[in-house]
C-alpha cells in the first residue's frame, strides 16, 4: 500500500511536470522523523535508568541504526531470528521494518527523477519497474538465507514495488474488464502455486502481497461493500493513530517485559491496548500533527528541530556504545563506571578464540573442547578452577569432522562437547581407535530471557535472593542430551536448580551468574568451578580428570 501511494504521488507530479524530489523527501521527513527521533529520546532515557550494561549496549546500537534508517541491517547482523523470544525485550526491535520502508523512500524516487530527464525511461517506466520487481521476487524465492530474505531490502523490494505497478496501471490507463478478469485469475493462480511450492513463511508473504494487489485493483468494485467497514469513525480514528501506535507499542511492551511483567494475562493485554491508544493519541496530536502542518512549522524550523533531536540521540547513544553500555557502576557485575570501555564484555568471553590450535604442552592434561559459545563458557569454568594451570586447552568451534579435528580428538586426554549426541561421536569414530570413554557432554544452561526484572528490584532487601523460572525448552533439551550421554553428561541446570524449580541469578557474593541469561560472567564461571570441585557433585572434576 505504501508503494501504491508513493508511486501515485510521484507519477502524478511527474506527468504534471511538478516533480520535486526535494519536496517529496521533505514530506517524508515531516511524516516520519519527528516521531522516530522523539521515540528514541524516550527510549534512551528509560534504557539508561532501567537496563543492565549488556542490554543498554544493544539498545544504543539500535538507536544509532534507527537514526540512520538501518535497524534492519543491525538486526540481520546481530540477531537474525526475528521470532526469538529475546527480541520481545528490545524496545526498537520493530523499526527493522521502518528501515526497509525508509530505504525504499530514499532510493525509489530516483527512478522517477531519471524518468523526468529521459523520455525513453518515462515511456518504459512500467516495464522497468516490472523488471526490478521480478528480480526482487526471484531473489526472495531463491535465497536460502531466511534472515536475509526477512530483513534486507533487495528481497523485500517487490512487496513495495508491486503496489507501484498497480498504481501505474490505474493512473496511466484504466484496467479494462477483460484485463481485470485476467489479472484476478492470475492472482488466484499465483496463490495456488505459492501454496503448493513455497514453505509456510514465504507463502504467507506472497499471500498478503497478492491479496493486497487484488484489493487495490478491485477497490472501486469493493468500495461499496467495504465502505461501512473501513470508513467508520472508529477505524478512521485508529488509522490516523497508526504510525504512533506502530512506533510506541513495542517500546511500551519491551520495557514492561523488561522491568515489570513476566507474563501477559488477558487483563494485561486489554490494559496495554488502552495504553497504546492513549499514548498514540497524544503522540499524534502533539508530535505528528505540529510537524506535518506547514502553518505550524516552516521547513527550516522542522530541519533545525530534527537536527537537534538527531544529535541528542546519536551522540549519547554513541558514547554509551563506546562505554559498553556502562553509564554507572554495577557492583553485582564487578563493573566500575570509570573502568568501562568498548567490548569490555567480550574481553573475558573471547579468549577461547586463541585456543583453536594443536596442543602445545605435553606435561599438562590435554583438554579438547568442541562447540559454540556454550562450550566457550565451559572453558572459562575450567580455567577459573584449580585445574586451570594443570591443563592444556584446545578449542574446536566447527568443522568437527575434518582430519585436523579428528587428530586433536585422538591426542586429547579429555574431550568436552556441547550440543552433540553420544551417538554422533560413536558414528564419527566408528573406524578410528579413539576411546569414546574420554568424551563428556557439557550440559544445557539457561538463566532467563532477561535479567531486567531482577535488576528492577535492586533497591529491595531480597535483591540477591531472586531466582528465575526455568525455560521449558531448555529443560527438554537438557533431558534429551542427558538420555544420550548418561553418566558422561555434565548436568549444569540440574546442579544449580533450586528446590522451587527455579534457577539462581546470583552467586553467594551477590554477583550475577549470567548477564545475558545464556553465558557466564567471570563470577558465574568461578561459581560453577567451585561447584564442580565439590566431592558431592556428580560428575566432579576429580571424576573427569582422574586426580
């Protein structure tokens, strides 16, 4: 629909010789940026007060990316899976779609600018747009990277440009009845083919696009039927608030989830709905409307105000980013305000990357660790233990079946792996003289989706005694891996689980065991090193290393 409206405006200006790309961009600036930048001001202030460093660091990146119309690129690089539960705690997660729309607005008008200078391009404008749409559609249908298909404009362009094709068809010449019937039949066949040949995620995208194309083409014929539905006062009111509702809804939901609510009940959902409408109304009235009306603000005034808002969000966000999200001291994370710097969270958790090599010290116990960042955490546990100076650690992140990896497995005295079944290694080592009895499986762990609600209680007496509900998905994975490995399984969750079936958040010194809910802090690694040194733990380090 956005592509349809923008194309109609641009083409009408083009044929009337009143095309002004500058005027078009100014309309878009007035429509979008005041609200976006205002939201970013609020988000940054709330984040600085409510969030832990890791989460505030991520938020600062989102603010900068949103200001530069590129949060879709950031989400693609850093997150990937849009449907991850963790995205529910990101206040600006939803601006990925705004990034795609803004990128379209930025470059799409240039096609009409070229058309205004070239009669050939003007005559062939419809077919040029057809070719660009087809290229984008083919990219969307053929790409194997689901994250790229979801987040990146080349794979999403066709959704917007299809509306442009409909607009050009209706503006340049009326669709005759014969053509109208043909197009609707083609849309129907397209829906059937999409259902038969596409996986569910991409089918729904095609389904929505084709249905909207059909609606736009049949608008005149459907208007009498839909008039009472689409043009009643309630829907018109909500429609006016739609952009404000879009911008604020995730902000409110994310901060509520982060600091207040574990789960949303139906009552919570209803109350949130009313809150959205109230915030949306005030946002529409006091932010959107004044900036959109020329009688309230000149273009120069708008640009000055927006420049100020851009600076007061981008520069502080950049400063927060460079400080690793640390805007104050966090004793429970052993972080002092004056000692913070960029990537401070990574320094401790990336030393494993230097260990991807052959064993070097024949006088120490040779320990091989295989797997992703969860395996990395186990390396930190080992190095924080009393065995840290007695072992020579080698790390394999991937390419496990290569000759070099098999060679390291053969040389190792003890092998730890994460996420791989015992049956997998038995098949891998079937024709090799490598003893499966030196293999151990590192257990699943999960310390909550977010520690925000824990941190929100920092001024309460029971702050350090808090715990979180166990993630049921992690419980299932833990049980499956335990069944596969039996007594060779290192059950981290089972070891630390409390009597009320929750997981601890802090160690005995009130230090966070995990900052992001998945990976250990230094305190968390030391906490587990102490647990596995205890003779009552099964298995413990003595069971594993034999001394």
